[in-house]
C-alpha cells in the first residue's frame, strides 16, 4: 500500500535557506514620498506655465487690436460718387448710385431720414429744418428731381447732364461738410 500524501502539512525550510531564497524586499517609503513631491512640483510648474500663457494671450490681444479709423460722412459720400462715375454709361444706375450716396450723406451728417423717404416726403420735411441754407435746399431739390426723372420717368440724359448731376452732388457735399474739415483737398476729379 502506498503512502498517503498529507496535503495539510506545510514544510518550512530552515532559517538560513529562507533568507537566501526570499527575493521580496520590504517597501521603501522614502522613494514613494520623493515621487509625490516630484509630481507636485511638476503639477505646480504646469499650472504656472498655463497661467503665464493665458495672461500673455490676454494682454497681447490688446496690443494687436488696430485702431478704428472713422471716415467722415462727406468723404464716404465722395468715395461712393467716385465709384458711381464708372456707371456713367448706364444713366439710370448712375442716378441711383449718386442719389443714394447723397441721401445717405444727408442722413449721416444731419440725421435726416433721407434714404427711407420719397423725394417729395423728404423735400417737405427738409423745408422745416435749418440744416441747409435756402440755396442749398433749392440745389438739393433740383438734384433729386433730375435724378428721379432718369430713375423713374425713363428720361435719357446726355453725358453733360450726368456730369452736371455729379457736380451738383459734390457742390452740396462740399458746402455742408463740417466746419474745420479740409474740404478743398478732398474734391473728386471729374
């Protein structure tokens, strides 16, 4: 009969063998503490770099913003009229452009609601204001009436008529430009 194996028996080697074969070393806590400080220093450094980056971006944007250049209404009107000169071969479109340029100028310069109104409504309201002299009001009424003839009554003007309209618009703009502005140097060549 064979010998029965006893599975409940634990064989403990001799003490000298235990020390030689045991390769598990005890936990070194000093190494773990050093890793925690290293991670903390790295985290603080990363946060400092991110804060510096966002501060740089915040303050550098103010330096890069370009100043807004405000073009006075009379110069914008003259620029639009200058662009309209290329349409002189199409009288109807030309009259729409210079009429709109002058109406927008009058609205910006004097806060008159010119673009939203018909010529008759606008001229009626214009009689109640003191923004323009009586001669300027007559010049404006003549200009808008001649433009309306081309725009709505299918009147076919000559090139001289169109140049006369252009001159009338420029004259009115020059006469009503704000005091102290250099009007002479901003004239548009015909």
